[in-house]
């Protein structure tokens, strides 16, 4: 029999790995939509993730205090902790209010991040992929600088508390919140699967393979690429929103290029681009390895000749190098698109005859 302390530790570890898997899975799915299916190298993914978190941190508390009429005479940033505590007391007995605030902030974040994706991509798409890549990197850096230096947004280099919209779950939060997050991730996965098997999904793959042919068929390449970036930005914003709700705080310095751009890139390279099941495999392997290093770093340190703080970066870099050398297509290679009503057996027979 496990002791209560060990049982609690295992549950905490399982919840931690599950939450981070969900967050990175959603972020990687968004990158897979843009790069894996659309061929758009988004090296500014953190722009959308941070955008979703910033909207949550900056607006949720302000909207909630107006809704409940608490702390209206208090300074929101300087007395943020007291205001959030009063809001949480109301949310603990108001499930409808919590759900409404959750959906409202998700809707606002979607609109804001869709706008950011459009602003960053539409002008650059008219000039070419290189300019788009530069524009996305520049905007990602800009939002980092704004977040860390504009105190009224999310507290600058400090943080801003996020009201617990799931407080009404009470003691069941430890299982209810991960289940809700898992449902969101599953919905994103199914929606993207439906999208990539639709005519639009086949169209963006065609753009990825040969823009010239698609343009000769009368399609607007700029419009298509802009839609892909906007869609990816909306999906990625969910990671930032859920991360803010999980931490119940938003800290601008937590949204780095390393964590929210390089790591998702590593995950889809490991699992396989243009393949959501490959993305799932890549995220699972990455999160298990990374969280194990983070959680057990003090135990590992005794057997390491270097500080464990560097072990994570070294192992992740080694993963990427090995994948590029021995498995450039990823663990789960992309499968050809199949169109309903077309007999692939007949096509194969005709090829053999020809």
C-alpha cells in the first residue's frame, strides 16, 4: 500500500505532466497547422500564446470586479491580490458566473489574437515567406517587451493574479480542471483533423507543395496564407489562456521564445510535421522527459558532472540533432491525403499498367 504522502506526490506529478502535455499539445497543433500543413514557418509562435495569456491577465480581473461590484475603489494593480481574493469568494458560489467569465475571456482572446495574426501576416504575405517570418519574430519580440515593461498590462516583471473561474468546483478542482483542459485539447484535435481532411485542408497542403500551380488555378495565395496564420494564432492563444488559468497568475517573463516557440518546433520535428498523431507523440515524449528533469533535478544532480539547469537544454538539442540526422520525417511520417470517392486501388493499378 502506498503511503498518503507518496500517493499525493504521484497524483501531483501526474496532474503536472497532464497539464503541461495539454498546453504544449495545443500550441504544437497550432504550429502544425501553420507549418506542417500550410508550410508557413512561424518562428513567432509565442506571440499568440502570450497574447492569450495577456488578455486573460489584463481583462479577466477587471471584468470580474465590475461584474461582482467588488474592489471598485481600489487600485487594480497595486491591490490585485485583495481584489482577486474577493472575486474568488464570489466565484466559489457562482458556477454560472465562472463559466460565463471563462467563455467571455476565451472569445475576447480569440478576437485579439486573430487580429494580431492578421496584422503580422497580411502585409508580409504579400512580400514573401522570408518577410512573413521576420514580421512574426519581430511582433513576438515586441509583445515580450511590452509585457515586461508596461506595468498596467500584466504587472511588468512581476505578475498579475487571475481569478479562479473554477472555484465553484471546490475540492474537485484537482480532477475537474484537468478534465476540462483535456476536453478543450480533444476538441482542438478533432476540429483540426476535420479541417485538414476538408477541401480547405487539401488546398493549404497544395499551397505548401507548389504555390505557383495553386495560383495558376485562380486561388489567392495571400488570402490563404493569412487565413492559416490567423487560424493558428487563435488555436495557440488557447495555450496561453489555459496556462493563465492553471497558474492563476500571468507573468510576462514566463513567455519566452525558448519555451513557447523553440520547444513546440522541436515537438513537431520529433513527432512528424503534417501529422497530428505525430505531433501528439512528439509532445508526449518531450513533456515526459522535460518534466522528469525539472521535477527530479535534485536527485539527478548527484550523478551529473554539470548543473541540471543545463541538462534540459542539452538533451532537447541532442533530440533535435538526432531526429534531423536519423529520422528527418519524424517518428510518425505524414500520410498522403485521401479524397472520398476516389479509388486508390484503381489509381495504383493504372500506374502499374502505364
